[in-house]
């Protein structure tokens, strides 16, 4: 099969391209720019385009399939040529469904925690040598790619993103998977550029639940009132398995999970991660992993990439990098770190970087999100607002939104970096929360602070 990727450089797109290349398909692709790690990884498999740009002459009737990435535009010249020729065009979630029609599809959804839960499940299965197909949103230790597809595996585990599928398919990605086993971790308004109201956003999870295979299994966080409402009101003929924060204790900075076999020390911490663990356990049990085997494996799980990822640590200082950017994630991460390190000073640095977080009307959602921190810093780039063509935001609007009198606000990357390197970090935990890089911060250089 000959497959051409339009916008091959995306995080999921380039991993899917590599997975299909490994499966024996003939892969080509285009993009207007590709950055690392996508660039190096495509180069490793001889899949990196010779030139960046869009080349409609490369689109011909010899191609069996076009896979269209979200980075492309509706007027993309390669897309227009493919439409003119009547070629079959898939979004990547649509193609993943086509590749898994005959498998048991396990889909992990939710506004937060889905990457971590998917990673936990794959870690446990990998620990016990259970091979499955998968697609996950972060690079995992022990896995070569974020996408793995075979002809022979019975299960496929998919991270179910609620964002749009492609420029010409405005359905949320997770609507396309039709799961046999599903999980919803939480519902907190996000992607407001696509879902203008919370009710509209919440409705996407209702559609996801109702799209499950008849007789399917839904695992859900019943401590989230919105998740509980969506799942328990569904009239779809599915089996419903609620989960909640498991019993645990914290001693000397280590979280111990209470189990029938005794207290189990964990590498992860925080109520949100313990809820993620409880959900992952239910899913793994439905996939044939018993409780004792799950606990044995999960004890060595250190977390998904960029999810409370420990950059550096010594006896006096710990530095974490976290992908948290939405209000619910920021709140959960900040509270988790404070609870884990009660006797230390907690400094949290949040970058407002996404369309939602930089939207003046959405800022009020952050009220209280950083309250658990001893010192709270917010960084945002006025230049990012211009690029995203959003309204200007003032420092006063930020201060009013977070409702914290001592909030420190930076808009200049160098001034923010100077703050980090001057700050005394004795008996301190520093948490850097962002889906960006604070205007060019070298995270490796932060190791010198410890």
C-alpha cells in the first residue's frame, strides 16, 4: 500500500508514518517545516522529505491513501490535488480505526490524565510481556515509537484526544474510535477556540460514551461530577465501572499505596495520579492482568514524559517539568506537589501558552489554581498573542484572574530566566508548568541550579 502524509512532521503523524513504514507500507510525506524530535526520527527511517513545502505534483492516482494532519489547511495544494483526483483521504484517527476494526479497542479519554493513564497501562502490559498495538501522546521509556500497529495483536490501546480530527473533518478524534473498553478521567473545559461553551465541550464526552460498542465497558472517575453525570445518564447498553482515589499515605516524601498485600511504595504522587492509577488498574484487569500483577508492575512506573517529570534533585532541591496548562491540571499539579513536600517551599511557574489560556475571557477559570504554591509565577509572551491573533492581555488582567496579591508576572523571557537563576532554592521544590518553553528556556541548564 502506498500512503502519503500531508503534514508528516506532527507528533502523532510522524509516529504513525514510522509505524506504517515498519509494517511494510510504502510511505511518503510533505510538510512546510519539521522540528526535532520529529525531524531526526523521520530521518532515521529515510522518511524525511527532501525539501520542505507542498508539492501537488507528488499527488497521483498511484497513491492508495492520503493521511491528512491537523497542521495542514483546507486550501493546502496537495489536499486540493488529492480531492481533485478522488483519492481516499483519512485523518489519522480515522485511519487508526480502519487499522483496528477487528481488534478490541481500548480508548482512554478525559480532559486531563489520559496520557498518564495510557502510559500506565502500556507500562504494565510491557512489564508482563503482553504485546498490544497502541497510540499514546508521549514518548515512553522502553518503547521506540508512540504508535505501534500489527496484523496480529488482539488489543489496541488508544489515547483519545477530544481535539478535531483534521481540517476537513471537524469531529473530535475520540469520536472515531468506537471503543470496546473506554475510560474517562475528568471533564474540565478546554479547547475553547473549538468548543465555545462548557456544555458544548461536555457534550463531546456524551457522544464518546454513546458511540461505544454495544455491551462495552466504561471505566470512569466518579469523583468528577461531570464524568459521573455523563456516564451514569447514558442509555447506551454498556457496563459501568467507577473508580476513585485509592487509600494511601505519605511518609518521608514517598507515597505508599494500601493494598491487600501490604503498603506499596510508588514513584508517582498526587491524588490525580492515584486516581489515574485506579482507572488504569480497572482497564488492565479487563485486559486480563490480575490485581497482584498490576501492583507489581506499577511500582516501577515513574510517569509519562513531561508529566511531573523530575529534571533534577539533591537533598535540598527538586525541579519538576510538567505539561500542565489548563486550570484543572495546574490546580491538581500544584496541590499534589504541596501535599507531597509539606515541609518545603513550593515555587510554581506557569506559562500561559495555549489558545485557551491566552484568551481573556477564559482567564477567570484560573482563579485559585496556584493557591497551594508558596510562591507563584506566571509567564506569557505578548508575541505569542500576536502570532495566535488574540486580543492583548495586560498584567493586571492576569493578576485579577488568579486572584493572588503576591503573583509574580513576567512577559520577558530573559527576565524570567534571570529570576530562576537568582532565586534561592534551598529546601525548595520548583515546578515548571507549560506546553511551551518560556520563550526559549534551556531546561537542561536548570540542572545547574541543583
